[in-house]
C-alpha cells in the first residue's frame, strides 16, 4: 500500500491525553515538536486514510476492523525494534538511537515515505505525559538517531511507526526507563486545551465498537482560525493511546491530501473507531505560520445511551 493510499483514511481517530488541559499542554508537548491502534492490518482500518474519502460517512464496518491495537509489541510483521540506546538520567544530553531488524536479523535500510517521512517516532511516559512526536535521521547502516534529553524521570514508551519497502506498515514499541524525579499524573477527561494563544476544542462522542465522528476546532482570541497549514501531508494529526496498555494509533483527518499552499480551518474532522470501552489519550497537532503546536485531550467512551464507560475512580492509579 502506497503512502497516498494510507493518507486517505488515516482518520480513525481515538482519543485523548492526560488530564491537564490548558497550561499542561505546553508541558506535555513542547511547541515545534510534532505529534499513534494498528497491527500489520492497520492499513485496512483506521490508519488507511485513503480507503475512506471525505464524502464517505463513518460506518460500523470501519469500526469492526479496529479490533486490534498496534504498538503493543517489539516485534510484528517480520520486523523487530532492536535495543534503544538513550541517555539514562534526566538532564543528560546525548543520542537516542535504534535499528529496525528484518526476519533475518539484518537492519532495514529501505522504507516507504509516509506522511512525508520514512519513520515517525513517538515517545510518551506511561502516564501519558511528556509526549513527543519527532523524526530521527537514518544512516546508511540502518541506524536511526536523534539528539535527546529527558526532562523528567519515569518509564517511557517509544513507538516506531514505519513501512519497510514492499511491506505493510507496522508500529513497534519498547520501554525506556529514565532515572530522575517522577510524579505520576492521573489523566482526567478534558475536551479543551490551549497552546500559544490558541484554544482547541474537541466535540463528538466516542462509542466503543462503532465508528464515531469527532471534530477538533481551533480558535484564537475568539475568532476561527482559517489558516491551518499542511503538516506532514495533512491539516491535522491525532496520535491516540488507550489508557492502561497504550495501544496506539497515528491517525489523520478525513478529506483529500492538501497541496502546498492550501489553508484550512477552523475544523478538522476525524472518523474514530475504538474497539474497547475506556479512557483514551489523544494528542492533536496542527501548524500555523510554519510552527507546529500540540495539544492533549482525554476522552472516555460512552455507551449507546450516552453514559460514560469510564472506570470508577478507585480503579485508577494515583
């Protein structure tokens, strides 16, 4: 499946981040950093953006294929995410590096370009904070690397989202432990976030087991923002994680691929399909004036009667 095909229904959105909306957005996803459920079958589900064009309504068939979450294993589809090397303590600057290995144990050196990049790397602490979506560089030996440091301690999940040439896309993951001060966050539902003077709102109900229409709207000083720019081949991106196991989906909005110079806004629409009830962490990226902004949301699925499916508070870890 080519990149254009995947950039069609990369619209199976999910939901949410951690429960600090406004000011917390800057702490979770610093400005300028871009911002993942799939398996090897994800191309036919929520991460295959082309199979679902802007004129097609979300259907139960879309949701029925969303029963598998990606980003839950270090090996899948004949590929393996090798050991991640990174600074081990907060405040230490150094390279973060890894290789993707094929079934023979050799480093993969040929990739398809998807959403303008060969590989998307998402890093998030296991409580949903400290989210980053970046794009390391690959050398001729297949080693991906990026200059790195950690602001806070804790256990982090690294997701490598890619498609090796001639293969379906997969998302592989490993855990990285970082020594340093650690104060875990218990994410609470929020559908509003702020960053750099922008107000970003999420509307729509997320219903497990069926397709749900979600809309993200961007305003500034009370006025609609209509100069959203294409970023990584779309007007907005969602990286969604299921709270508990961090099942991953990197999703994109409905509609055709924008051309250079196109503008849009204030609304970005997604078709969201989630397989299980619960709480979802969602990170939304948008670009204005060549600057990428990231904001977090936290959303609980709702039942058919509109009641929340969220677990009781005593089921949460504090």
